[in-house]
C-alpha cells in the first residue's frame, strides 16, 4: 500500500507543476514553456532520460513524462530518449538485484507485489516482463524480482527492449497528436493516471489468480 500512496503523491506533484500555472496564467503560459523547452532541446532530452532511468527506484509517472515529451520534443526524439531511459533503468534494476539479491528488491518494491508477480511468473515465465511493462508499480516489481532469479540477460532484454519501444512510441504519439489542440497537459494527466488505476485494479485481481492456480494444482 505504501508504494501506491507514494506513486499517487508523486503523480499528483508531477502533474500539479505544469497544471497550476496553466490554470492561473492560461494558454499563453503553456505556449511560452513549450517554446522554451524546444529551445533547450538537449537539456530536455537529458531530463526525460534521467526521470525514466530513475523510474525503477522512484514512482515516476513515466507515461505522463513520455506523453509530455512527445508533445514538446517531437515523435522520434521523445520515443528514442524514452526508450533509452526506460531500458537503462530496467537494466540497472535487474543488474543490481542480481548482484544484491532479494533484500535489495524488497527495498524498492513491496513484498506483496513481489509475491504477486512471482506467482504469475511461475506460470508465464519471462513473458510477464512484457505484460507488466505498461503497469506502474508492477513493472518495477517484476524487473527486480527477475533479477533475483537465474534468468539470463538475454532472456531479460528481449521482452524489455521490445515492450519499452512500444510504450515509448505509443505515448509519444499521444503527445504529438494532441500538441496542436492545446490539450497536451490534460492528455499527460490522463496518460499518467489511467495506467496507475489499471495497475491498482490488477493488483487486487492477482491474489485471485494465485488462488485459482493453487486450486488447479491440487
């Protein structure tokens, strides 16, 4: 539950930063910020990549970051930068979990989330990496859990690289698509909120799935 609260608080703070000035100052403020960000292209690429790398350890609303980056930086700059950030962060978490074991994984993920993901992993194997990538909280727990197993780098990288590219492309497209309609901030809010709500629903469902699996094995 602590990870959910942290994710919700950080999402709220992240989204409030652009929303509050926008509500007070209107579209002129958003236009000025967007223009400034486009001028500071390299700096923004570094910020986006840094936020997404840290997503493995902090409840960063990665979908909102990518969506906003798509609207400000353009499709391919946002996609490739986000792809790099998400993948590097996942590799960092996986590698450190391999090196430091379960105590490290439990430091950055709820024990209950690790148990939920472990039960599903027993049935579906590394494919769970692909399935959980779009889901906040569960994606990080899955990466850290996999690091505590004997899973090879090769089997880890394939689903993660493929899923991260798809996620980056889809959210960047959302940002680009709504850029001209002056609704970029609203879309960023939505793209950050819906995956979190979906992850919370799935977290409630996973124990039922585990119970069903127990019944099937008896």
